[in-house]
């Protein structure tokens, strides 16, 4: 059997978090750029499936391929690291400054990779401006999604910030569970199936993932969505990133660290 028990899964995650923090800045940046681009590929593939079938659930079934590529290639996706690296810190295998260093450069690389793919995808979709985006169902899908991730929240005001934050919490809870699931098997097919489940769950329900949004919103802007730079960051990117971190740390890293610690390491009260 290739199943890995939860106690060993969390220990392996701690070791992986330690290794991530020991990477050079250039290594983190390049791995993160690939992740941002690959997640952009997965998003446009999901949109294509949804447009062609007129069923968003089909897009959700397709979307996990991007995460699977990223985790199997051991690249840097900051939202997954929001659980993996804190576990390494909690188990004293690395330090908070190194964790923050990884988060900063991974976030930067994810952003650069997502923007690069958005730029290339816009060229492809519009044929360098020779195709009217109003005639493209796929372009209209990207624009509609981008505006739903910014303008809709802005119109709700403070309530929009709360809704966005909650959707970010719900999203990265599943994304980080997907990262955990990648450690539950030693076989490639086992890892693929295990990761597919939680990632499908978050995408199918339209929750907010900061790296997906690094592609979807700028791409929508490039295609003509009525979104400003401040709309992107103030009415999505900042709040969603914070929500993604909090859920990854609190709901996944902290809980798994505590529940899989050896009994002798638990507080005296709980023995």
C-alpha cells in the first residue's frame, strides 16, 4: 500500500517546508513564476470547458490539472506554502524570517508568472487586437469573472470586503488540504487523485484564490473589463491574500501540527 499515515504526512510536510526555506531567492522566484503561469493555463482551460459545454462544473473538474502539475514538479505556490512552511516553523525546523522571505518571493514570482501568461493569452485571444473581444465567448467569460471578483464586491462596500474575506478563507482551506493530500501517497496516481478532490471543491464553488486572481483579473483588464488597478488590489488581491494566509495557517497548519504531535509533546492538561 502506498498510503502515508497523517502523522508521517505532517512530518514530511515539515521537512518540505524546511527545504523550501533553504532555496535561493532566484530559485524561489523562478519556481513561483512557473506556478503562476501554470495556474493561468489551468484557469483558461477551465473557462474554455465551461464556455464550450455551458456548464461551469465542467471547468471545475478540469481546473485541478494546474495544481497537480505544480505539486508534482515541486514548484512554489505561495498559497500552498501558507500551510507547509508554518508547520516547519511550528516544529522548529526553520525560522519565521526565512518563512516571510519565502512568502515574499513566492508571491512576487506567482504574480510575475500569472501576468506573463495573461499577456500572452490576450495576444492569442485577440490576435493582437484584430479580433473584437465582444464576439469571443471566452473573452467575455474572462471579463465577467474579473468584474465579479472586483466590481461586485466594491458595490457592496464593507460587506463586500467581508464576503470576499470569507470566500478567501474557504478557498485556501481546501487548497492547503490539497497540498496535504499530495503527501498522503507515494505513488504518482495516488497523489493526483488525492489532490484533485479538494481543489475541485474550491473551484466549483467560486471561492477566492489569490494566485488565480493574479491571472484572471489582469487578463480581464487587458481584454477591456471596467476595472482599475486600485479595484484589483483594494477590492480583491490584498483581502484575498490575507484570507488565504489565515485559513492556511489556522485551519490547516496549526490544527494538523497540534493533532499529530506525539502525546509526550502535548500540554500536560491534555495527557
